[in-house]
DNA sequence: CTGAAAGCGCTTACAG
DNA sequence: CTGAAAGCGCTTACAG
C-alpha cells in the first residue's frame, strides 16, 4: 500500500505538500497539484482513513442502534439515514441489538473508542444513565428517532403517537365500533404508553369502556399478533375491532381470525401501524397508520449532522402521520353497533 | 478522555507497562496489574481503537455488502454473520447497496482505507475485476455468501440452486402440472441462471415445453411479482403453476391472482423461494424452498475468520435446502393434468 | 506556496 | 518483569 511518503518521494515534494495537494487543491500550485496527483495515481494511492482519524480526531462514521433487524419497519428509516449520511461523506455502522438491552448499550462503546463520532438510536431501551451526564446533557452527539425519552434533553424526531392512536380510534368509533381491543408493544416503552394514552383518551371521550382483557402486550412480531389474537378472539364478549401497534402483529391477527373462521372485516376490523409494504399484500389489505419512514430517517440524520458540526440542535421534531383505510376495517354488525349522535 | 499516558502517570509506571497490563495480564506482576487496573478504572479509561488499529494494522471490522436492505431474505443471514463476528470480537459494518452496482463497489474502499479487514459480499453484481488481481486471486480477504462468481477462486457458501429448482419442478410435475411458468430475478445473475437451468433440465427430462412467454424477469420485490403475474395470468394458454425465485414475488403473484379471481391453489399453484417468515402469513400459506439462512451467515463469517487468521480457506461450501409444501400447491384441474407413468 | 517537525494514542521489538 | 524509544500514516500550526 502506497502512503503519502511514497507519493512525496515520487513527486519530489514533502509529505505536507502531498497532503495539501490532495485535500485542498487551492492551497498549492497547479504544477505541484499535477505532480502529486499523477504520482498518487501511479502508485494507486488510497488514503489510510485510520491514520487520518487519529490525527483529525474524527471518524466520519456514525452508529445507528437498531432494536431488531427483523422488524421491517426500520428498513426505510435506515434508507433515509444512509442517504443523508453518504451525501455528507459519513459512513454508517448499523448495530443490531436483537431486542437485547445489553447488546444495544454495547454499541455506545464505538464512540468512546473513537470509531464513531455520534449515535443515532432507534431504541429507548438503553438505560438513560448511559446517555446523559450528571447535568442531564447527552454525553456525546446523540439523536433519537421513533422512540424517545420523555422530558429528556435528547434531540429526537418522531411522530405524534398519541394523536395517531386517536385518529385510529375516532375512525373506528365513527364506524360504530365500541368493543375495541388493542395489542401493544412493550408497555413500559414510551411509544406504547403514548399510543395507549391516545386510545384511552378517545374511549373516555366517547364514554366507552375498555375491559382489562382487551389489552394484550406483544413484541411486534408476526407470531405475537397471531398468538395474542387467540385469546382476544376467544373472549366471551369478543371485540369487534383490534388496534395493533404495528403491522406485523396485525397480520398475525388476520391469520388467526382466518383460522377461527372470523370474517375480516365483516365480523372483525383490524388496524395496524407503520404502513410497511406487506400491508398491501395481506388478505384483506391492511388498514393502518402511515409513518413517513424515510423522512424520519433523513431528518434524524440531518439533526445529528447539525450536532456534529457544532450547531445547537432543534430539540424535537414531530412528523405527520396519516390513517390509511384499506380492506380490514368497516362498521361492525348491526347488533354490535354503537348508537351515538355524531 | 483518558489515555495510556494518563494511566501511566497515575499508576507510576510506563505506558508500555500499561498497555501490557491491560492486554496481557500474564506478562506483568500481580501488583502492577492491580495498580494499572485501578488507575484505568478511576480515570474511566476507554482504549482508542483507532490508534490501536493504526499500530496493529487491523481494524477488527468486516464489511458485509448487502444488495438491498429492503429484501427480507437477508435478515437472518445478517443475524448469523453478526453472531459469529461478535463472538470473535469483530465489528460488522453493513453496507446497503440499494441494488446499485456502484454503491456496492464503493464499500470495497473500506478495506483499502484500512477501516475493514475483510469483505463478506452477499452480491455478485460487483465487477469481478474489483475483487481479483491479475492472477485470479482475491485482492483482500473476501467471502461470498448466497451469490457467487462461477469458476472463480473466491471462497463462497451457498445452496445448490440448480438442485433446489429441480425439487420444486419434480414436485409440481408429480402433481400433474406441465404448464409451468417462472418468475426469475436478474437473469444475468448466477443464482437465476442456476435455478433456470434446474427448471429447464427438469422440464426437458419430462419432455415438457416451456413457451418463451412463460418466463418473466423480476427484481425480487412484491411489486414485480404482482405486475409480472398480470401478464402471465392473462396468457391465452394460462400456466397452471408459477415458480417464483423468491417469496416476495410469489406473494405478489398471490395478490394478482386474487384480484383476477383465479383461485390458489385450485386453479393456480404458486411456489416461492427462501422461506421468509411471511410465508406462513399469506393466504393461502406459501409453499416454498427453505434456505438455512442463519447457518449460511454463520458459515460465511467463519470462513472469513479463517481467511483473516491466515488459514487457507475451504473454497466452496454448499448447504442443504428443503421443499416446504404449504397451501399454495396442489394438482391442477383434471383437464390440465399431465398423464404420465411414474 | 512549501517544508521540517510535531503529534494523534497506541503497541512492540529491544535492552536491561 | 519493566522502560525508553520507535513507528503506524496522516494533518497542520509554524516558519520561511
């Protein structure tokens, strides 16, 4: 491997000049620029980024901490992150936590070991003490996306989860549903809490009850939706609608309903969350809440870039969602329909 | 950030001793080990991996080049890679090529810039001249998984694509299908070529015809399966079975059939490839070829580890596949059934 | 515009 | 067992 030293020798200049010619072509004569350039080409020079990092104290790399690479929701988020990162000459290290807190936390070491300049975390499962110093400020350049720590000073971009749950509920109630169940994610998670709050607030507003057994806690997988639906759909007073906190669990519910011979949407309405590509390929096509996934990724990366360049960040950005009504929702059977004046 | 120098000062030893105490506790007195360790703890020392890399000339990082992060087939492969990598103290840099050859090729620079020690490529779309030197040997530690360059000296782990296609075809023919269409991936790709060969060989063996318009070229997306099925299913002599080169295209076919009111499997059999989790959640559940995805990832990473440690690699590893018959395949209607003696 | 020199933070032969 | 010194390959203030 050729180094600046080799180029310097071949071009008959100093290593300082080589470095300058390659990095700032303006600070150097056209003649030397040419000499250096052709020597570099001749030697097939590739700069050693490690040496550069050690000298400049920056790696031009960021880590994104991914809760679970098996969750398809994150695909477009990552695409958004990578697009902005690459456009700005940053490399992206993707750390899959496999739903494990310790593994997620471990990726933070990359910034202490100087292999990354900042962190873009898609999970709020990391103990917050690992992220904030005594004064409550982030210990290193850090942005959260999708998930977040409420009332923390960590810059974050996310949707309005409470509002998004409310529009789902409003739509369902307007159709006449009142026996509405819910399959959540991890219930200690801020996202689940916000969505549950939106759900409960809407129900309360319409003076509707939520029996305890109508709330089930899943893990965002196809399987957990499938398994939890078994319980929900066997209830004596079976719900006429199920609101799932992501699309994969909703697709799991669809399968269970099919097996139990419960017709969707005639006998059961199902709503998902995220709007992953598979929504349009389920039977029936899944009604859901659309999240601007790629935009979330892009925005979060831009925020991190701002922090990395020393600007003080916009602390919190909320992006819009949208209810998408497809084939899994309709008014419940007449005998189960709510009678209200709208 | 504390450095070895700081620790050395606090512990009253040299930086050399600090380095040794931390890395090889055996080469040092118990007393100094203790002194150094406690000084390091006290200062909250985190080693600078960049400096270490520059000195040791290895980054303990590998890149995996991913054709498209949107293709769910790769999820478990990556899990397998990461598991073995982390167990061996290697970091994994995931490079998403977004189905773009130039982007894929660009990730190779990470090894020239010393940010990665080796490459695990899941795509064979990179021009091979970028990988091999004049004598046909890999320019750097390199392993292929899933895809490969036929007759190259690049170590690779993959399935037997030809055989896998044959078992699909045999199963279909045994059921009595003879009008069998195929939706492939990129047809210049070695995987598609091998699967097509298995397909054609089987058909030839049974003396069956494959009309040109029975072969359609897709891009592994849900949408391409959906779109190409429109043509296939509108043919005057409509196929009674479609073999898709991945599950997502097969699920796209299912949707189109539903819309055209063609009953699967009664009027149309569909077979996918890969066995992604969604297979069990489609309607009907998708028959497919199971690939040992996680094992492929693990095996490929072990191969790369071998190369990295100077051992000469096992050049090619083939892992077994398995036909999984679910709800999308059955014998064709009687009037379209092949009459053969078996 | 160019060069000599220092230094980023480690590790490791080489002496002792 | 321990220390002094060199060096990995860059970049950048400092002189000139």
